[in-house]
C-alpha cells in the first residue's frame, strides 16, 4: 500500500493508485455495507433523480463564486485543513492529563469541545486580531501552501479545501484565514448539519466520501484526483473508497450491454497523499483560559437544562507532583553543561535530563513548610558547589544558599539538583551520593530560583463534598466506574499535610524542626495519557482508553472530585498562599523521593522536560464571544514546537473521526 512520506511528495509524480473506504459508496450516509449494492441496483434511478451540475455542486461551498464549467476541468486537487494545510493547535500534553485530553475531544461537552469551538482555532498564535493582518505567518505547512499555489495556477485544475469542521461554527473563520494567506480555492467546503440533498452524516469520513463522489460525478471529464490528508486512518479510507468507486464504474460499464444504466463518467486516476502531521500548541496561559471558557459554557448550558442527570458540572483542577525551588531554562542549560562531558551518549528514552528544581517536598506543600520558604513565588539564590554521580546512573549537583545563612527547606540532607537519570534510575538515588566533587572556582556560579509547583491540570466533575486541598490529588474514586474499580481504597485526611501514613524527614537550615511532612495520595496521570490525532500508527486522532465524561477519566486516569466553589484562575496557585507564585507544567514523570514509602503510582507516560514558567499575574477566563465582536486577543508569540507525547498506545478519548 502506498503511504508516502510528505517529504517526498511535493512536485514529484507519484505512482497512481485508485483506492477507497471499504463498502462506502454513494449514498454512503445510508450505511456502508449496502451502499454499493444500492447504487448498482438503482444506478439509473439515481442518475435521473440527481443533477450533477456546477450550480448544484456550489451548494456545498461557503464561497460565493461561480465554478468553472465541467469541460474546463481535467484535474481535481482536494486539501484537508487541520494539520495538513494549517498547523492546528492541539491540547498540550504538558498541561493536561490523559483523560482530560480525551474529554476535550469528547462531544459530550455540551458545546462540542476542542474541535467544535471556533475560539480555540482563533486563539492560534497571538490571536486573530494580530494574526490575520500578517496572514498567520509561521502557522502554515509551507510545502502544502506551495502545492495549493501551483493548483491555483493550473487552469484545468479544480482546487478544493475540504474539512470536517462544522459549517455553522467555522465557515467565516476559515474563509478569513485562507484569504489572509492569499490562497484561492474554487470550493471551500465544511461539514453541514444537513447536506444539500437532506443528508445527515454520522462521521467526517462519510461526509467526505459523499462529497468526493458528488464532486467526481459533477466534473466527469476530470482524469485525475489528488487528495491531501494527514490522518493515516483517513488516508486508508480514501484509498479504499476510490478503489471501490472505480470498481463500481467498471461494473456498470460492463452491465450496459445487459440493459444496465450507463455510468456518468469513466474511471478516474486517484492519488491520496499522506501529509506528515505538523501539530502545535497554544500559549499555555491562553490554553488554560480558553479551556476554562469551554467549561464555563458547558456548565451554563447544563444549568439551563432542568432534569438532565446524564452530565455533571465540570471544573478544572490541578494535580501537584512536587513543590520545589524551580530553576529557569537558562540556568538549566548552564547546569547541564557542567556534566555534558560525563553523560553517556544515549537516546532520550534511555537518558532523561532534569536540572529544573531543588526539591522542597513531594506533592503539595503543607502551609507550615510554605511559610518557611516564603510562600509561592518567593525568590532565592543558590550557588553550585559540587558534582556527584551514583553508580553511573544518576548525576546531580550540590548547592548551597546565598547568603550561606539564608533559611531554606529541602527534602534532602544535602541540597542538590538532579541533573540526569538513566532509564530505571530514580531521583531519590541522588541522595545516596556520598562524595561530591568540588567545582573549580571558574565553573561555580550563582542562580536564582522561584518557589513553585510541578503540575498537570485535569477536568473533573464538581463535588461539593471535597475541599480545596483534597482536590489537588487525583482520586481513584472519580474514575468512570468499572467492575474492578467499585471498591476504591479510602484515604485518611489530616491537617497540615499529614495524611496517609504521613511522617517524613525534612532537612532545613538553622535547625528547623524535622518531620511534619505531607504525603500525597494521588497519582497524576495514568495509562490513558491523552492526545489528539495520536501518532500511534492506528490513524485515530485519539484512540486509547480514557476521557470518560462523568468522571473525567478512564482507566489509568486518576482524578479527585471537584471543589465546592467556582473556578478562579488556575494561573494563580489559589488560597494556599497569597504571593502568587510560579508553576511549571511539565515533568510529570518526576518520581517523588518518598516513593519508596508510598503505594506505587500508575505508569507515567507523559515525560516532557523543558520548563515553562507562566506570567505571575492572574489570567481570567476570556469573555464570551459575541458574533459581531472580535475574537479574544492574545500576547504575541511564535508558533511553539509540538512534541508528540511519550507512550506508544495512542491517547485518551474516542475516535475523533466521527466528530470533526
């Protein structure tokens, strides 16, 4: 089967194969299994009932332009939009746990979720107010843009933009986006609620198959059709569909001598080009604000539906993996440079780099410890004084406060920074280093840290019975119920961070008391590490378990039930302190030093390691979008580089091919 890497596609002729989705023939929306048989039996009647003209075809388009005559077209070029032509933002796996990413894909959200809210797409980059004048520069797949421009110049080619996004929600925005880039299509077609002939489509794939057949029947003189698509599942579906379409045409032609209907056209040379996905992410602060708006809209619509017991009100919570003195990216690079010559050459899966914090305590910090370190957001300076290695598996740097008399609190006897770990090693092993090699004076340096937390956000049902502190922990009881989950373990709850079996030994400067620690009882993200348009090779935009609606998670999802108050900006750590401190959204794979005393958490598959510290000010949820008003504007930024989340089993949520 032809599966072209896009790097080899532009401008070079590809081997032609006619292919297409198993059993899906026109009218495919009535059921794929019998569609081909229906057309064979009633082909003549279908031809008499339907009018395949450019005027009828134009009813599928949101553009107000006259289509070229049938005899003028010998080639049809069809382009998908999301992550084919445009680098569409995806939910950031460094921000959200797996079940939440699945939930965002789930149409059970009353407003449709991530792919059905035009605010998400309009928030790309610096927002539509700034991006439209500059044509969303940097956000297009330029190789595909070049192909569109070549199609525009080819006078006998019909150029089509075809997307499964809803016509009612995205028509205006997509027209503005392609116009800003100077791209001209003969047809811009989005999935309508009802087709021109009264069709209703169960999925995007069925919609596109019906559309393509209508297009080929209309432009019956076209000798070839090219379809550009990023999703492997859709690539295969289109290839199978085109094969079946040509087979049916040949069968009809062979049956003419026996009184069968005359086919409307000759078989067509079909080419489905697989475009390598190029996803991106929104600015993290903006993304959280936009998702909060999705939740607000869902809750408001739910409140207006009296007696709807199938859905819960939702809220965004955060899972705290640890609290520490967070190190900025520039100093992380300086720290790693100290051991660059010592680290083995290994793949990212074999050697993980950290160098991003000095541990204060695992999970959320109790109030008593936060007071000792000055609260969230407080600054402190440190000096790197030595390097150490444990069994050639863990590399770390020892540090001391500046000035030496400054008060601090750490979970380790010797304050240190874990720099790198081999696969299978644990950060706690750095505390076993006995011989720290002093740094030469010319290599020692001073850096500044910010007290903050490493977190992932999650969306779960509101629960008035749960307090704010408990909501920081993913609670197994909140998962979608399965037989094995009905007996969820109970967790004792205590004050000042002493819960579960609670005693821990902390080490503080100037004789601060030992003990008083806090152990978390939640696990951040489980086996269902979520993602859209997953790179699992199965072709689904998301295809692992997780993303259950009512509980916000499937198996492996974890998540405590919601708080008893409405959401206030998640960019503010909340009422646990008043200093508005820092957060970091990645490194969910960091293993807390207390792990040998805790029940083992579920496997962590999200393993990003570059640190992001958002602005310290509160970012309120954006205002509702008024049809006549501009989209929510944002601060300028360049397109972030999208890294596929770790893990090979796909990402939480249903097959989104049915939803956009």
